[in-house]
């Protein structure tokens, strides 16, 4: 079964063709990072305009690379949320229109489920339940995975997502967007214990995350508590490296510690890590050191950030389980209660 997947939840426009849920025949991603870099973050209106320009060419590239036509496709799947509403509508309505015109079944996919499934595509866990760890620019969550498409959220962020915090700290340090890779590169030569940064704890749920205070602490360290937050900093290169290293250690330690807490409460058979932040080698090293007896499933190269292969792969399973296509009246959802 060939599934065409379309992804447009934020600033990447992507399309992919996947066979039987796991064999990736094509995975085309058009990144807008350069466009949004000057603003140090995604500008939704600009993202939507670019999606309108590139979404059809991206789909055409995906079909061409997979050496197939729209007539060869069995199912068309698209991310329905969560994400930016304007961006979601473009990808979702493109998928509906193609499905209607070609008389193909249409399936709407939860973007965050896609991130979790993307890390399982090469090799599936031998046994469930597993613990999902979603780390991206817009989401941070721990998820109990009973089976594919059967989830329960254990903890999520109450303010900033982990990727958002990295972008904001990168901006404070004068680094480009997206900030994660640049902070990681700067942190390699820094002292991770130079500054005593710490992420927040949420009393109502110890598995929830809070990075707003950590970000503010970094800002005060750079600017001073009585300074204009927009004022330029006068940090030396060494100070920047130490701040980057200390911030990265604090943020990632919080992720690792709360994942450890979750695994202490339940005998999980694997860790499934998904989302753009999971491309960090520093994060992966910390997890490998902390979890030596539990299998870890990390996204393959090109699968950590938003992509359409994960949408197409999960679309196969969702269609097979549902046994029918979704309605053309399916709405885009900026937020999805059951899984953010």
C-alpha cells in the first residue's frame, strides 16, 4: 500500500511516499528556516504564504522521487494538528483536494503521534508499553504508549516548550534560528556548571515541565536584572560558551530526570524519542548514560524535525485500523486535547 503524506503544521512544507507504513520511497522537506531567521522565530503569516507557493511543487517532487503518480497512491494522509491553524489548513486542504480529485481515501493524522511513530519506523519495539518523549519547538511531553495509536499523556509543558526555550536563549546570545544546533555547538567548549541554571518543577504534576523561569534566569544573567531586555549584551566569547553549556545542561537534565521518574513508576519496555530537539547529540549522550537497560528509539537522520514520512507511515496504520477514510469535513486543530 502506497501512502502519500503531507505535513504543514509550522514552517516546513513536506510531502512523502511510504510503502506499507515503513519503506520510505521519498521524503521531501522545504524548510523556511532562512526566511524566519531574521525574526528569530516563525512568523505565521509568512509561513502560510510560503506554504501556498511550495506545497504543490513539493508534492510533485515526492511523487517523482518515488517513481509513481497520484493514480498509484492508495491513501492520502495529512497532518490535522496540532500546529499553526493557517499552516495546517494549507496542507490539510491540499490533501483533501487531491484525494477528492483522484478518488482516493483521505486520512487526518495527529502530528505528535507522527513524531512518535517516525522513531519506530525503522525498527518497531518488540514489546509495549513504551514511554514516548516528545521534544520539539512547540511541544514537550511524556506519553504512555500502550500500542500504536493508543496513548495517554503523563506530563506536558505548562509554559515554554523545550525547543522554544532554546530558540529564545539563542536569540539572547545572538545566535541564528533555530537555536538548538547553534547552542549545542557553542556549548561544546563551555563549562556546563559555571552557572547554576535550573528548570522549574510543577507541584500539581511532577512529570510536567516548565522552562519559562530557566529562560528568564538566562536573560537576567546576560542582561542584568535592571537592564532593558532588548539592550545588547557585552559578553565575552568564553561567557557565551559557559552560558550555552550551563543552559543546555539544565534543560536536558530536567528532561532526563523526569523521564527517569516516569520509568520508576512503570516498567516500560522502550523509550520512543521524537521531535526536532531529538537531533541533539548532547541529549542523546545524556539519555544513553542515564538509561543503560532500556531500549531507546531515536529518529533517523532527517526524521527528527517535521517531515511527511512520519505522517504517511502512521497514515497506513490509521487507515488499516479504521477501515475507512476520514470525512472531507475533518477540521484542522491547533490543539488536540488527547495528545496536546
